[in-house]
């Protein structure tokens, strides 16, 4: 994440002498998706290996994975989004790679699927660390809360109201 002085330098460089041929962006996105039928198949050992697959796939497509976490029935992913990759591409490729991993390595012989949709939330750079901590502490959160309740409390002082989006 860029510091304020680095951001100022980057913007000044981008605008210097009318040179807007450079592209600059600082976009953070939090994605959430669930197993089909909310089946609790992502056991701790599977999750550890699954998160590594997610990190590798993000790197392959040029996305910086800042945090990966979840519990038995869903996954959270926080990324720094480059200007060349769409959110839909991230979701499609990461869910595809992880479906393949689950079906062929983690639980071979089982018909593993993710739910078709996903949740996506843009994150202000000032909230990146709190969202990262939230994702890192998924197991702790879910001992007490449901998914939709968790999405509402990511950063209560800053977060907009979250409406039901098929993740509950």
C-alpha cells in the first residue's frame, strides 16, 4: 500500500508535463464467495492448501493478494486491483482454479462446486488493514457471527450499509 507521500509523488509523476499516457490506479477489492449449498467442506487442512492456490492464481493474473481467509463454507479475498484486470476476471479465474484444485486434489471423487455468484466490495485504502485483520480472523468471527452480520461489521465506523446479496 502506498503512503500518502508516495501517492502524491505518483500522481505528480502521472500528471507531469501533460504525460497522461501512464496509467495510475489504487483500487482495493474484497471478494467473498461460498461453496454450493453452503456445504461445510473447507476443513482447516483443505483451507490452508486452497489459500495457497488462490494466492498463486492471483499472482498468475497479476493481482496482489493482500489477504485470504474464510471458514468451512466460504472464502474471503482482499486484493490490490491493477488497472488491467477486471473484478469478473479475478472471480472467474480464482474460482475456476480453486474448483479444479478441490475436485482433483483436495477432495477427489467429490462433485465440488462454488455458488455461481460472489460478493464484491471496494475498500478505501484507509480500511485495508482493518479488512485484512478481519479476513485473517475469520474463524474467530464466525464462532460468534453469521456471514451477512460479518460483512456489516468490517469497519463499522466507515462501512456503508450492506444489503442482502445472496450470501446469507
